[in-house]
């Protein structure tokens, strides 16, 4: 990349530690280039407050704040949830948001006639891959600047030093310097004491959890919720029809206060290392549980089992930043076909971090009480004899052959 040709850079901007110092760093190292900041709103709420003022004060020429919340839910979260995709138990909150943001970033870069696109992802993480694979899909001719792969800064502590030296205000300090990612689906925590897998997360420490409380602090009485689905998509909560986005936001409140959705994991990053993270996904955890519960009566055995296998592949594609690939699109088409009859209602009880099944109903149910009952029915139990004889024939033939050899 010829730095002398870089006149305008579009920066993925969150206002966090990394992107806050990148604006002055870009101007210092890329010929005092114009920096256009872009923030994709995927539900990070209060993190957007005062963002424009901060971006301009630190050197950006302008800030775009793009409301991507509906697109994020409808085009990324819901397809992933319908697939039942989870990466090593993680519900892919950061992984689904990155392609959504990066696609919007590419569009702004093209609109602005940018000479380069910049992001603040570290060279150790997965997000650099997720951003850049999406940028390759939508802006393949625009160079990418990744400061963490260029500058001499080695740690978040040195980033804070740089920010203080340049008069950049930060919402964190050295004691609360967790690496966090927040959107309407989840909140992740990494770093500090969590880097040692032997340390229990400080669930009960004031201010640590942001989307809810620990199970120990949850109410002593269970809370019942009902969720309606149409073709795998949530359409109503507790009898009130609303959008999928509003259902998630409301479930975050309900699940959070009941201690639902805490997930502590040492996961295998795409770049090869293991990392420890803590995720808060209260609404998403409830939604996954409800959807899976409904599928148990709506999907036939072979479809359900094949879907479970492919959900692992789907999750890996999302985790690895390969959202905009033919395989992911093909898997989504398969998932959509499986969801054609996943319509019905689910009841769940939430109690101190637990999700308890409390009933499931569907007009498309494949469950027949008349057939499955232990009472009298028209099922002919004698039919089982012939089935077992044929199903077990290979085993019998092998045993007879082994007997002849002796």
C-alpha cells in the first residue's frame, strides 16, 4: 500500500479504546488523511451517546451512525437461531454482528470515495477475519488498514498511555479494562482476571454484569413466558404480537433479571489459540431453547438429525467470518425449508438461571398421543417382531458366519 496515495480513510468506529486512538494515529501515520468514522448501531444503546462529538474532537471529519438493528435481527440473528447454530456453546453474538457492520462500512466507503478502510481489530482475534472477509465481498478493490498489525503498541495498557498522551477521554480505566462487545443480542467480557481460566467470574460484583444478574441474585419465584413462532420466526411474546427485535429486547429484560444466559467458555479461536470469555445472552438463550423445544414436535427424525449435524458447519462458517459464502447461503436455504412447519407456541419457566419446559403446542405436531400412549390404542405391537427380525438380520448373519468359523 502506497501511504502517499491515502487521502481519505473510512474507519469502523465504536468509540471504544481501540478506535478512539486510531483516529489520531491514522492522521499521524497517513499524511494527515481525512478520517470518516462509521458506527453501526446493532443495539449497543448507551455506547452511542456522545459518539459524534468524541469522533470530531479526536480528528474525524464526520461520523455516520447507521441504524442496523432491524437488518441485524432479521438478516443475521434469526437465520442463525433458526439453524440452531452455536459455536462450542457460544450463541455467536459478536460473530453475527461483524458482517452486518462491515457490509454497511463497505457501502459508505464506496459512497465517500475512500482510498482505504480501517478497523480496530487486533491481530490475535477473530474479528479481523470477519470484517475483512466481508469487505472483500463488498469492496474488493479498496485496501484495508489494520493498525494493530502495524503500530508499536503492544497492549491495552499502552493504548491507554497513548490516549492519555493525546488527551482522548475514555470511559474505562486500568482496573475496569475488560475487552467488551455489546449489541442487542449479547455482551462479551474478555481480559483482566478472566484470562486465567482458574478464576471464577465476579458475577456478584456490582457493575460486572450489565444485561442481568447472577442466578444467586435472581428472584425466588419462577417466571412463565410463552413464545409464538411462525415458520421458525418468533412472532409473539406472552400473547402480545411484536417484531422479532422487540421480542429479543423484552426477553433480555426478563431473562436478565432471572439470571438466564451466562456462558463461561474457553473457546478455540479461528487464529489458532484458545481464549476465555464470558458471554451474557439472556434473550437469545431463551429464544434458542424455545425454538429447539418447538422443533421436537414439528420436525421428523431424519430432518432433525441432519439439521443438528449441519448446525455445526453453519456455526463454524459464522464464527469464521464466512457469512457471505455460497455454502452459508445454501445452508440457510436448507434451514428455511426445514422451518416451513415450525409454527406453534412454547411455554417456559425461568428460575435462577434455569429454563424449564412448561408446554409446547403446534397444529403441525408430529407427536401422536394416541400412538405413543401406554394405554390402549390401535397400535399393533405384534408388528414389532417382523421389524426387529429385518432390522437385526445383518447382526444375525454375522453371528452365524462367525459361529461357522469356530
